[in-house]
C-alpha cells in the first residue's frame, strides 16, 4: 500500500470526543480516492493528518514506505512531500500567480524554477495570467493556481479539500474535467474530500463514505452509488 | 522530555525563555513579601494604608464613572448623528490621549493659579479677585477631572469602534416600535455596548492606578506615590514590596469586577448581513449643541492645554532651547524605537508559538504576555530592580569583581521593564494580525516545504505588516509618555522628554517644562494620526 493509516485515534481538544477512532485507510499508488461525508464526519481531518498539520493521539501513518507519524516519529509538514489544495485555496495575496507557484521550489536555480513553473502554467492553462495577483483571477483560475502550486513540487500524494466548493455549478463541471485530465497526466496518488457524489463519480477510482470518523462503505464509486449499504450511505449518495 | 513540554522548534524554545524572563520580577516580589516586617511597614499599616486605599478607590470610581459618561455619549453621537465637524471629531476626540495626564495637571495648575491666564484676565479686566479655593485644582476632585479629561478617549475609542459595527436595523426597529432617541440609547445602545465600554473603562482604571505624575504633583497619597516614597525616601525596599503586593491585589479586584460586569453579556447577530448605522443629519439647535459638547471636551482635553503650553514655550524658549534638549529628544525617540522593536519581536515570537502549538503551556503564554499591562509601573519597577540587582550579584560572584553593577545601571533594565509593561499592547496587535490572516496560508506554505521560520518571513510577515505597524506605533506612544518606570529605572544622567518635563514642573519651573511637553505631544499626535491612517487604510 502506498498510503497507509493504521489504528488512528484523533481529537482536536483533549476534553472532547474522538473525531477518528481506530481509523484505517489504505490507498494504492496512482489511485484517486474520494472521501464523502457530512460536515464534521472527519473528512478534512484525514487530509490534515496526512499533511502533518495535526498529530494523532494513537496509530501510524505511512506514505510511500516511510513512517510519517507514530509514537516515536513525526515528520513535519515541510518534509512530507505532500501537496495540498485548501478549501479556500490559500493563495498568498501578496504574490503573483507565478510567485505563488514558484514558492515551493525556491531551492531550485532561477532558470530551472522558471522552466518548471512555465511547464505547470501550460498544464493548467494559466500562462496568460502569470503576472496577475489572486484577487484579479476568477474562481476557476484561482483553483487551478492552487493546484499548480501544489503539484509543482512533485509531491508523493495530492490532497484536495473540497476543491469545488467555491465554484458555481457550470464552472464545476468544466473544472472537474480539467482536474481529472491533469491528475491523469501526472499520475499522482490523490485524495479528494467532498460532500458532492458527482466529484467521486467523475474523478475517483475508489470511494469511501464516512460517518462520525468511521468508514461506512468502501468501493468503486458506480457500485456504491447503485448499492448503498446503509441509510446514511444512501442519503449521502442520493 | 523536551518534546513533551512543547520544545519542538526554535520558536517554542525562545518563547519559553521569554515567558520565564517576564515572570521573574513578579516571582521576586512574591518572595520578598515573606521577608520580615519592618517598623516602617507597621507605621504604614497603622496610619497610612487606609488613606492609600480610600484615595485610590475614590480616584478609580469617579474617573471610571465620568469616563463612561463622556466616552460612551460622544461615541454614540459621532456614530448616530451627522453634526457640524462630526467627521473630524471621530478622530479629533482621541487627541487628548497624546497629552500625558501629568503634563495636563501642571498645565491646568498654571492656568488656574493666581498668576495664571484666567485669574489675571479677571483681575485686569473686571477687577475681580476671587477666593483662591475656587481655583485649587490640586485635590482629589481636581485629579479626577484631570484623569477623566485625558483618559476618557480609551472608552470613546473602543465604544466607537464597537458601535461602527452595529446594525442599523436595531435602531430602525426600535423607531418603528415607537421609541424615542433617548429611550433607544438607554435601552438598546447602552446594554449592547456594555462589553466595549467596560473594556475601555478598565484601561482607564489601570492607567489611574499606574499613574505617578499627577498624584505626586497634587500631593495625593496613593499606592504609586507611597511605593516611591517608601523605597527612595525611607530606603525600605521590603515595605515597598508589601505595598506592591497590596496594589496588585487592588488590580486583581478591578480585573475581577471587569470580568463580572462583562460576564455573559456578549451578544452576537443571528444574521450575517449587517447594514451599518447611517448617521442622521442634524440641524438647528441640536446640531449646535452636539458640536458645542464635543468641542468643549476636545478643548479641555487638548486645545486649551496645548495653547497654554505654546504660550509658555514662547516666553521661555530662550532659557531652555539648547543642545541638551536635542539630546533629550533623541533619547526619547531612541528608547521608544528600540523598546517598541524589542517588544514587537517578543510579541511575534510568543504569538506565533501560541498559534502553531496549541496546548496548555502555550495557552498560559498568552495570559502571561498580557499580564504586564495590568501591573502598575511602580510595582514593575520594584520587581525589575530586585531581579537585576540579583543578576548583578550573580555576575559579581562569577567575575570576582565586587561593586560592579553591570546590568542594574544600564539601559537594558529600563527596556526590560518596558517589555513587561507594554508587551500586552504589542501582543494584542500581533495576535489580531495572526487571527485576521488565519492559518491556511501558513499551512499551505508548510506543505510546500517551508519551515516555521521561512514561512513566517515569506508568508506571514508580508501579510501582517499593518498589524505590526499599528502595534509598533501604539507601543511607541506608550513608551514616549511613560513616566514612573523611566523615573526609577533610567541610567544615571539619562533623561527623556517625559522625565525632564516632569522634573521641571515638580521644581516649580512650569514654563521651562512647556517646550519639552509640547515636543512630546507633537510626536504623540503624529503617531496617533499615523495609527488612525493605517487603520483606515486597512479597512
């Protein structure tokens, strides 16, 4: 397994109940997994744990054969080689599109950096917008910039937290298509958190339905949608 | 073990040591409280303590009350009504904050005494010679007037900012329910803004308890003056420590009362769409009476004292304008720039640690960082002095050189005291800056391969510039005006505008102190204006 979460317990506040309990997750290399669930079901927490933005109470996280977090080890977010697209994109407002994308590869030489950024800009179709600031971009362009920034570092896995929640319905369909294309081109292991079943149908190879930190159903999206095994899964996949 | 107590990066290690350093003076005060009781203390407890408590309670209560009346009413008027120059008054009414109360006090004494402008005018033009007691401002009620007129802006500022964010619909619905403007003010505005004006009044009360200049000049015995007197005139540091502990108990009661009066009174809107209040245009006598009220307060708190200082400066500049004054100005600016910079750096380190590492330890960092502002200057001075003397003893022990006062005779002691006293101001600004930008940008940068420090300099810092700038300006203003700490802890022969102005006034050389006071006020006004400009731009 390329990504492996074993026996994870997690809560945000020590006095509160666990958000995740004895949680297990396995993903193969190159696979795209979609996590579907209501607000508060723990979807985003899974991404934050994988990115190293939170630390679990118990259990182990392995990415690409390397232990990222267990009782004795903690690899900080900057050393995990994980790309993440945030729900609100978190584009640095004081940097242009070009600067935002090159931010994560500042250790490379100027020529190499420019070359890589231009390559990614071509991939996400933003070459003409490279000198613009985030507030000068449309919602879809902002999303593609955030995606470009996340993948330019060539991460081991790509995490997308509600990537379409800030887009209107028409735009969503187009962006989904182009996102799928980009993921396929770079062949990266991807986890998408969403509450929209269409995201899973269009993008994912595997789908899990999450409720209160527990996996209620897992499988290929089309199968799950046609045969939900619980009332909850049915309501989520309806 | 280190990881268990949160030492996972450089930021948390530095924060931990900063917090320990900040706590040290308070620890020494507490230890000193258990030293043997001296005869001086028995005398103070038996004959004087009652006066200190009585005077402090009267000053705090009435200054608080009058500050609420003036601050809240003016904040409501400039928000709800469009009257003559109301836009100017929105920031103009903050100007009295640029006049330190001790400067205000001797200006008013000079204005009202037998040779002052008012009595001279009455004698020369109307041959009126009035009873001198009518003009005696050097009393408890005089001190209440001085504190109120120069400190009410704290209440005004916070209440005004709060009311700006309130919804017009509250007032509109009250009107449709048949309520008069007076009824709306007392039944709607006053209750909803309670949290704001209680916070402002607490600042006023803490300033009153901190003050040394006004009460010393007026000859009123309070905790601050008695700590100075016991320490320097009677040479009894242990009794000074005991008085400091009593004063801290007083402060804790004030803070407890604040919490009690704010408790459970935080209202929030059930709807996110808030239409701000639109000022109602006033005409006729209502327009003029609002203008006269605001103008009178501004005149008493700023225009009259400044005009008086300008007049005194004109008649005394020949005597005072020399190289020393330039040195004093440079000292003031230098110490306030260096102090503000150090405070901001400390605030950034602690606030960033609190933001990144959320645990019980860092929660307490935040509490300790803001503690100093509630500790009066005289108490901090006692604690810092003891701490630095102990450190000097330690250095002497190591170096084998007796009589070497390396730290306690240096400017570091003063800057360290500023750090404790004003860290809260810097910390609150930095914290609000961090809250405004949230954690997403920081986290995005971390996932892109940057550590905490690189992320701070490349992402957080550029986005927080306005917050850091306001924090810097706020702290600079406070250091510039600060008196009790500077008086006690400054190195030998080191003068600031505040200490020099106070010394001249205390030596009955009021005219001579005028230029220094004017320069101090002028710099403060520039800083206050820059602050309102940055905030306006930020909005």
